[in-house]
């Protein structure tokens, strides 16, 4: 039975990845941060009581800012695969807490890879490593963007991800570690955090429809993104670690839509046509430096991994909007 460690298991991607590899027969070990409130809602349906015999899901306290906790868990669990999905992942917030973002999102990857290198040198056992890289690394680089495109990040988050990306490549080339970068473009679902713009929109639409709010306040409606469906993207993560050799891959849909388009489609799914009457623009949501347009060129992933997206933009917005409408008891 294969064993895998997942950081960020309580988040959108980590929860979907845990589901996927549990179904494939893995023993899954998730690293969670200590919190005074429960933060495991996304994995409640797969959670197993620690007292159960033969359970396949285990949760451990740890933190990407704490090298020793990562090192101890790697030696204790001795995983076959390590998926680093954890990060300070909110781009706008990274401008407010840049040092913390760099420490966790950037240096956290260095800490993991150092621990893996040390483990492999002392035990001879190999660990395959997946790093959740981001389309935010491309920043102002003109679309479409692929594995050969230059990076021009426009946020502390993007800068931290670029550092992590090159650290992965360096440890792969210097120490022979099976380490992959998955450069994932925006991917959403009903499990997306409520402060991220897509979920903020669909939740806001549902609250307006339910009569609880009068407006949604947003920032730049003209920013264009390549949006896909998160459960499909975690399959690409897994596929990268099943290849005969490590490599880096761009994952996306190849289509671009604006934030304004997302808003319009979400409101129409709720039966509201005059959507502009319910949207306010607040400058506090603008980034100091904006990423204008991202479009993934996924030819390599299609050819090497046999992966391609299945859920289009309209269906994605429908899934998310209908989920939030149901949550608020409206149709």
C-alpha cells in the first residue's frame, strides 16, 4: 500500500486529492495546523476516528514554517509520495503579509525538500514530491503561457511561488529527487474558500437571492483568468508522480474569461438579469499590481499525461452557484 503526505489537506485541493488517492488505495497522512476552532469541514466525510483499526486517513499537526515538524513526520511516516498543497494562498492578502507569505509559500518548500534530501541520504528510500506551483508566477507575461514562458510575478505570492518553483528544479537537478512542479491555473469548486473571488461571487448571489444582502463588492472586473474545475486538477497532480521521470507541467483549460463574465453568468443562473444593479466596486479589492490575463497552453499535459479538462466555464459557474443557492435554501 502506498503512503502519501498531503499538506493543505483541509483546503479545497487537499481535500479533493485526499479523496482521489484514498479511492486508489493509498494510506493518506494529512498535515494540519493547530487552530482553536474546527477547520476540517472539507474532509469530514472522509475523516476516520483515530481509534479505528485499519484506518487509511491520518491527521498530524505540523506547519510549513517549522522545519523540524516536517522532518519528524517524514521520518515517522516514510511516505512514497509528498504533495505540497499548503500555502498562504490568497494573492491580495500577500500584499498585506508579504514576509509571512514568503516564509510559508516559498521557504516552506525548501524546508520540505531539505527534509526529503536528508531522509533519502540516510535511508536510501525515495520520495516523490509534488509542488503546487501557480499561474500567478507568469504575472504580466503575455498569454498563452506554457512551460517555457518567462515568469514575471506581480505579487508577493507570485514571487514566493517562483522561488519555490526554482527550488524544486534545483533539488531535482542537484540531488536527483523526483520532484515535479504542477503549474496550475485558477481552479474552483464549491469547496473554494469564501474570500476568493469566485466563491465570493456565487455566495453573494445566493445571499442576494435569499434577501440577506443587497450588493456584492468587488475589485477589477476586467481581469481575465483561465478557470477550471478543481477535482479534475488534482488528478493531474497524481498523474505527474506516476510518470517514469519528473518534470513540470502547465494545467488549465486554454480558455479565458473575465471576472465580470463570471459575475454575469452566476447572476443569470440565479434568475437575475440586471446584475450590475447588485455589484459595487471597492478600490480596496484592487491589487497594487494586477495580473491582466492568464491562458494556459496545456499541450504538454495532454501529450505526456493524457490529461485534459472536462468541465467548461459555464458548467463550473453553474456547479458553484447552485451549491450556494441550495445552502441558502433558494432556487
